[in-house]
């Protein structure tokens, strides 16, 4: 399914207004890995939140296939997100009272009504987490980041959005994460990753440069 952003504007605040996105338009296609780059505050996280329907735009639209996200009720949008989206947040948001394996299963359960302990353990192992039964705070920051990535992969989402997924990782782990993200794209999914890592961004199919909440410069494909 195509994911289309039409002239997205997002303004935060009433008294002090911050224009986080200022007319972003783009069509994302399955099978590609898109890197979103740009200075801090240029609107990368905001864009990912709007694309996933976590936030609604001040104006403009996001369409998944023929569905306009902002035309849905909050419940319908949450349902659509559970079915089609995987999200790696910049701040992880692992559930603190569930162990790593259970954190992975939450998203799968919301999508399918089932859990799969074996697949959770396998996925964590491919990301270098050998013990899947600790609580989040019992892992290092980099390990928590990899658990958050595994959680997004667990339900094999059509659209995978990752916000600085390698912010806490060394270069070997970063390369591995980007390899996995590109494999997910090769498997026909749409992968959109916000990153400060120019070397890793350069390995993606398309680089989208944000400046002051809009696209700047030339873009491949
Ligand atoms: N909930 C909010 N309320 C008010 N302002 C916000 C909110 N979220 C983001 N902003 C502002 O919107 C602008 C864009 O923020 P955003 O988080 O999208 O940037 P970013 O490109 O992801 O930055 P970084 O690289 O530091 O993660 C910033 O000026 C930020 O302060
Ligand atoms: Mg950000």
C-alpha cells in the first residue's frame, strides 16, 4: 500500500507557536527504505508521528492506500496502526513491568490476538539479546533500543517507522540494524527511518532532507 503525505503542516502550542512541519508532501512506496535526515528540530519525529497517525496534522492529509488517517476516529486509527504499522520510538517506550519477550508480544497480540514466545526469543537473539526474560531497566540503553526494534519487527508490519533507531548503538550494531531495516524493505515493506547518521542514511534507497519542516534539495527516485 502506498503511504501518501499531502502538504502536511503541524503547529504546536497556542501562545508560543512552533511550526514543526511546514508543507511536507511525498509518496512512499512499498519495497523501499527511506532515510529522513535533517538538523535537530527540523521535524523528523513529527513527520513520523503524523505518518503513523499518532498525531494529527494541523492541515494536510496522510493516506494509507485510499484511507485518509485523519478521517478515522481515534479508535479506528489505533486499530489501523495495530494492523499495519510498526514504530520504533526515539525514546523506546518499552513497557517497564513486562519482560523483553512480553514487550515484543504486545504488538503481535494487538494485531492478531495471539502471542508467540518462541518467535520473540528468536528475534531477540538475532538482535544480540540472549536473555529475553529481564525487565527493560535490567538491560543497557543499547540493548533496550534493540528490544524496541525487535518489538516493531515482531508483527511484520507493512509500514515500519523508526526514529533514530541507532542513536544508542556502536557502529557495528548500527550497521546490523540498517541491514535488517533494508531486508525488511526488500521483503516488500515500506521502511522510513529518521537518522542523524549520514553514513547509514547513504545506504538507504532514498534520502529525504528536511529543513525547517519541509523537504529541501534533490531526492532520489
Ligand atoms: N509536543 C510538542 N510541543 C511543542 N513543540 C514541539 C512538540 N514536539 C515537537 N515540537 C517542536 O517541533 C519542532 C520539530 O521537532 P521534532 O521532534 O520533529 O524534530 P526532530 O527533527 O525530530 O529533532 P531531533 O533530531 O532533535 O530528534 C521542534 O522545534 C520541537 O521543539
Ligand atoms: Mg526526533
